[in-house]
């Protein structure tokens, strides 16, 4: 029996070694630092233009619905581009894709700086989105492809910290540049992203294009139009966009069933862990992005803070999230995604409940509750990325992570539209948790709390415990 146990242990170690060798881990420190550098500018570019919209509207004499395309159009193309880059990553070398994306991003940024018409501003932003969309797709994929499983959570934690930090810093940087210089200066910030490209190219191993199925461009187009129309129907509250989205999705499904090599295989959605990860991620990102949107509006509406003061209230939470993200990744590696998600949503529920209680108190009291939201967000990002990527077959990792990113973007768009609409009505009577003055914002925070609790129940019911963690620990002990 002892010999049988030893043989089984050696077999597990052999499997682990083959997986590790197959993934060819690269020098993590330099690669992760370079990836986070470009991710920082990609995410910040998506958020810092928000505060400049009034200045842009005034300069070109635009209505709010027209100038909002600077943000809406960017978000739609960013989401679709992330999906397309994820699909292409299953066939083409990552080094080539990230080079094309970053050079496109930088070129559009230079064009935007010299824009003298609103049409040129929109063109620059759309090209920016097309190029920058390579970053979330490939940054999430590189840890999966080139790092061993016991290190992925740590890497994902660092990436999630960067997302949280750059999201919080974006409005502050945008407000400072737009307030002290000219809003076109926002385009110059993104020109720094390609600085890290030589380091990324050096760290990534050389790959050959994979032979096999071609990318179904017709299917990609149908899906892209469907998703774009759906996001526009949500952000513009337009039923005709929704009808168009449904029609295009129907045509896409017919295309998937007809062609031998579809853009997305429906079998992907028969992987239970992948589907559960998408559901959990959608609910989580719906709640978190709702908080990110409604909190600045609340600080302006209730407390009368200007953009710079709002930035001061939000910034400490973003900084703490950046510091704690690495710990969240380590927790994923040591205790598993299910445990980390459970802890993260407990923290998030506490933060939301606190916010629902203190909206009428001092802004600095609100600032004390915000870190619970931002820190839990980094934990959720790291845990979900590992859960989803681990469930995917190797040949569909790129498109699978692309779908994961797309669902996250859609959750943010839907949350932003619904939460901003809800804030237009008086729900203060339902703010039963208020310590000070009841408010509509407190009610919204409380509803998001209930949604987070539902997510906790879903995790406990649907997400399996990881069974590979003890084996990895044993293998580490043998290696030591």
C-alpha cells in the first residue's frame, strides 16, 4: 500500500511538472511590472475623460447626449475589442497582438491631442479603444498561459490592484489636467504606455501562429453588433437598440450552429465552473461599478463637493486597494477562489451597509467606509480570474477570458444606466439603515447590499471547493 501511495504521489508530481513545463513560466517580476504599467494607462484612460465632458461640450457646443459618446463609444469598442483580441490570442502570438494594440493606442492618442473638431475627437477615442482593448484581454491571459497554477492568484492580485488604483486615480488626473491645462492634454498621458513594450516583448517567449480553424469574421461581426446595440439600448434607454440586439443575437446563434468553426463554441457554456464564474462576476461587477458611479454623484449632490474634493475622498480607498491586492492574490493561491470570494463579499456587504448608513454624515466618514468596497473588488477580480481561467480548455482560454471581460464590461454598463436612473427618483423613505439624514443614495447602497448577499449564497451553493490546493502544497514540500 505504501508503494502504491508513493507511485500515486510521483504520478501527481509528474503531472504537475508536465503542466509547469508546458506553460514555460517567464521571469515574473519584470513581466508583471511591465503588464501593470500598460494596464495602468489603459484603465485610467477609460475613466479620466469623464470629468472633462463639460469642457468638451462647451468648446464644441454639444448637448450632453452627444458628448457622452466620448465615453459610451469608447466603452463599447473597448469591450468588443477585448473579446476579439481574446479570440485572436488562441491563434496568434501574444507578442504580436500586444505590439499592434499598444502602437494603435499610442497613435490614436497623438491624433487626439491635435483634434480640432468633435468628429476627430470621436475618431481618436474609437481608435484608442480598439488598441487599448488588447490590454485587458492579454493581461488576463498571460498569467494563465505562462505562470504555474500556484502563482496565478498572486499575479492576478497584483493586476487587480493596478485596476483598482488606476480607476481611482483616473478622475483625479483628469480633473487636474482639464482644470489647469486643456482637456486635449488627457490624450498625451496615454503616449507613455508603449514605453513598456520592449520589456514585454523581451519577457514573452516566441510563439508561432497556431494552425487550425480560422476566425469566423461574420460571426464576430454579428456578435459585435448585437453586444454594441445592447449596451447602447441600456445606456440610451432605447427600445429600438434592444430590438436590434435581439435580432443580431438570433442571427449569431444561427451562425454558430451552422458553421464548423464558430467564433464562440456553445460548448463553452456547458462548463459549469465557467458559467458560475460569469454569473458571480456579473453580479459582483454590477454592484461595484454601481458604487463607483453613484458615490461621486452622491458627494456632489448631498455634500456639494467639487471634482477635486471628490477625488480626495475617493483616493485613499484606491491606494489601500492597491496595497491589499497582492494579499488577495496570495489568499487565492493558499485558500482557493471559493474561500476568497466568500471573504470578499462579506467585506463588500459590510462596506455597502456602512455606506447606506452614513450618506448624510461627513464626507470623511464616507471615506472610511469606501476602502471596504475597493479592497473587496481586488479580491473578487483575482479570485474570479483564476476560477474562470482554470475551468477553460487550453485551446479556448483566449476566447473564454474574452467572454469573461465582456461580461464585466456589460455589467458595468447596465449598472451605470440603472443606478443613475434610480438616483433621479426619491427613494429616501426606504433608507431604513440611515444614521443621519435618509437619502436615495442610501437606499441604492442598501439594495446593492442585498444583491451582494445573494451572491454569497450563490457561491456557497454553486461554486465547488478547489481540490488541487492540498496537492500543490504537498508538491511544494517535496520540492523543498
